[in-house]
C-alpha cells in the first residue's frame, strides 16, 4: 500500500462530519481533495524531473539518491504520479456526473464574462459619482479600505489639532510680547516724567 493511500485513510478519519451530511457536501469535499492531489501531482512532477537530471548537477541540499537508487526512486515517484492523476480524473468525472444528475443550471457554473472585475475586498478606487452629481453609495468597500479611510481622517484631525495648538501658542506668545513691550514703554514714560 502506498504512502498517499495511508495519508488519505488517516485524513478520512479526521474529516469533519459536516462533509457527510449530503451527497453535495461529499462532492465538495472530494473536490477539495482533488485540489490537494493536484498540488501533490505537481510536486511529484518536479521531483521526477529532478531525478532525471545528471547526478553531477546535484547540489548537496537536493538530497537526491545516487546510482540505481535514483532510477528506483524515479519509478516510485512516476508510479505515484500516475495513481494521483487517475484519482484526480475519477474525482472530476464523479463531480461532473453529480452536477448532471442534480440538474444544476449551466448558468450557475459558467465562468464570469471577459473583463469581469470582482468587487473590491480591500483598497480600491474612490467611488464614482452618479448622474445627479452626488457620490454613489459605498457598496463594494472592504474592511481594509474602511480602516485606511478611518486612519487617514484620524491623521488629518491630528495634524489640524497640532496646527491649531501651534497657532494658539504663537498668538499667546505674540500677545505676551506685545503686552510686555507696552508695559516697558509705560515704565519708560513714567520714569521720564
């Protein structure tokens, strides 16, 4: 029995019971497994290609076998590759059969039209104005976009408060210096009289 079959059995034992509630749930779970299988398939392809390279080009970090072990390892990985490929094919065909049996409308599973832009879930462009010149409602704003706007307004408020404090300090210093200058003038005139 190959190692990936043991992994599949161990994973099946740990499966959330929600995936067993209906045939559709089982099919969705199977498609999730297909996605994992495709990832493993790509890793096997990369590893197999590495085993086909000349041993002289191997670096010590590659940890690739040498000699006959190399060809044996290649055979094992290619065998697993084709097993995974077959499992992926079966799972996809099974899902397609389920879709046909469920009579799901093709419009529900069609790809989006060309040049389709999904709604913003993060930072996006400012909202445009509608025909009347008023700002359009913010329907497509994501959490990150809201946070950025909030932080920008806080920064503006902070800058305005610091500017006001500086002006108040300057005005207060200006009035104190004017009043002290006037007081000095009054003292000088009193001394002269």
